[in-house]
């Protein structure tokens, strides 16, 4: 179990999808100080629309213990309309309806609980649109 | 830079070693390697382990292991690069010998995985903890997403993919150290429980206890210790993005490509010169992606080629004569060193029923995470 600051420091990214657009046009969600593609250091903050496309997906049947209650659950790699890449669960749908190329929207959800007495953690999950 | 040779190898059996702790298995492998080389005193040593702290509750293992193999006082360094920690130990020892700093150096790897409970969570620390594991994705899940793109793009069928672990188990039958030296059928793979769609249990390498060690020395001193040393002809290492979603193409392992190109360039050889390979088949799909990026098959053709028998005895190139991670076992920190041991034994023509005829040049490829790191070694019979 971790201290709450490990989670609170990521609130801008996880709750509000506050990413960065570098001068090159590359967009990232996790805080980066340098664009790994171009070496560029200048960027503007950008709030992602939450809309995106599934590049690949799976259904996790054997998760880590923390996520056991949710299993099986779908996970996808998503490219947002702004070009950011991220991984998120895909919820509120039948697994059979998820395809490569499916359009999704990120919504605010509870992600997990840290054991029986730990803190609750929130963030984004995807729904099919 | 001096030429470097392998003069001794030693490992434990791979499996569920309930009666041995992490220091026991490392000591067994190390003492076997020192006996094989005929050395009693080391100048230096490296220990590769992904997560001895989480798996076995013990950090600071470089000192523990030096003490427990009779080398108290010797400089000992632990190195970590997730599942490529073993390969990194060999690379680190190579550099120390090549530089002239030390002569007799042990490179070992160890993982004691069966002492821990929540193995999926421990393995997931080698993925992006904040941006992948936080969302519940596991390593089988990451490789499943690679498999889905590959199958969708190139038309590889689920049944063809099942032939890769079947081949691994057929090779492992002849490996006395393998965890699962049992025949496997396509039907068994296809009926095994779903882990992360489309990957099933029999697509996944197992949880394994094990240790593996090699002894390196300058090539010009190798004759003091052995009649058939094996030269480490080249090493290539590279890093890549730790998160799978940051890979431009989910089916191209760029770090593996870079590490291979560096090794090929250093050795002055290409894939056509290699007689056999040990690759990091942590999942069935991984063997395909790695074999393609190493240059043994065109992109998109490796899956069907391996399914058709091109990666076994009598085919284009033997991939994983040891049985690979899938059937030999995958004690993560030890795997990279165990690959070097298989290659060494093949080049010394002491691989028993697994022996590849006229093996002169072998390649090993050890990968961390979903392509976040890769280390390639090219070994040559002297």
C-alpha cells in the first residue's frame, strides 16, 4: 500500500486528462519534461477531449489480487483524438463488441481499492460510443 | 578491449524448489559454474535479479551471494533490468573483463518466485506502474494486445499460435533442467484456461525458481581452465519505452531491433550467419515478434513459418533448443544467464540430445518487460 501523495500528485492527469502538447505536435498524458521523439522541451498544457480509438484490446481473466473482484475485465490501448496514447479499462459493454478501431470516450470512474482499509483510487475508464 | 571467454557454466534445475531459498539456489548454480571452470577464487561478480525484495523479501543480495559462495570480501554488484537482468549481469561482467579491470568474473542470475503470493502484481512492477498496472493490465494482457494486432494484421490463426508452445515443449523433453519436459498438444493449448484473451495459460511462460551462473575470463587465459572455451563475440543492449502504448507499432519491438543491430555490427555478422538462437519467449507471441525483429523471418511471416516447423531441428533455424522460457521455465532474473548456458553447451557440443549439428555461432536475446529493454549476445565456438 502506498501513501496518498503517490495518487494525489497524478490527479491532474487521471481526473482531468491534463496532458501536454510539445512544439512538435506530439501529445502525452503522463508529465514529461522532454519529448522522447524530438528532444523538444517546450510544451503547452492541453486538456484531452477524452475521445479516442482502440488500437488493441484484451480481456484480463487472471489479474493481480487488487483487481480480482472485477475479473474478467477488458483493457485497451487507446489513441486519443489529440494523438496521446494511453491504457484504460473498457467498461459497460460486452467484450464481443470491442474491436480494433472502435471509438471510445474516457469517463471518470473508481479504478481500485487498496485492500480492505486502504484508500480508494479514481481515474479514467473507456466506454464505447 | 580484450576478448572475453566463457570458461564454466552452472545452473539449478528449474521448477518449484520448495526446499531451497534464494541463497541456496544461487550458491548451487555458482558453485557448479566455478567447479566447471576449475576456479575457487573470483575477482568480481554480478548478480542479476528482477525483484528479490518482492519475491523473496531480500535485497542487498550481491553481498549475500558473495558471502554464501565463499567469496566474502569480493566486489559484488547486483544489476536489474526486469526479465533482462540476467543478460545485463553477463554484459556487465563482460565489460569488466574486457576492460582489463578483472580476470575471473562470475555473472549470475536468480529468482525465487514461488515464495511470493501475488506474482502477477510483482511482475507488473516491470510494466509502467502508474500508466499500465494502475489500470489492472497484467503482462499476459500486454502481450495479448500485441498478439491481437499481429493476428488481425497478418492473419495468424489461434491454432497456428498454439504450435509455438507445442514446439517449445518438444525441445524441452531433452533438457534435464527443464521445469516442464513434457509433450504438449495443440488441443491442450487451445483448451487451457484463458489468461488474457487471446492468450491462454499454455501461451504463457511459468512461475519458476532457479539460478544460473557463468564464469568469464580473458580469452587469452581461457586455456588455463578449459579445452573448449566459448568466445563472447558481441553484445548489444538497448532500451525502449516501458509502456506498451508508447510503442509506435505494437508488433515491432524496437529495443530488440536496436540491441540486435548493435550486436550484429560488433560481431560483423548477420542473421544468416547464426546457427541457432535462444530467444525470450515469455509468451507464444513474443517468440514470433522477436524472431522477426532479429531478422530470421520477414515481418508478418514469422508466425506461420514457426508454426510450419521452420524454427525446429531440420528447419531454417533452431529457436530455443533448451525449450525456452515456456517449457524450460522462466525464473526472471536467471533467464538471460540460462540462455547463455544453453548457447555455451551447444557450442561446446555437450548439449546431449538437444545438440545442433555443426553449431559454431549462437545468439541469445533477453528482454525486459514488454520491450522496455533487450540484450543480445553472440557467442562463438573457439
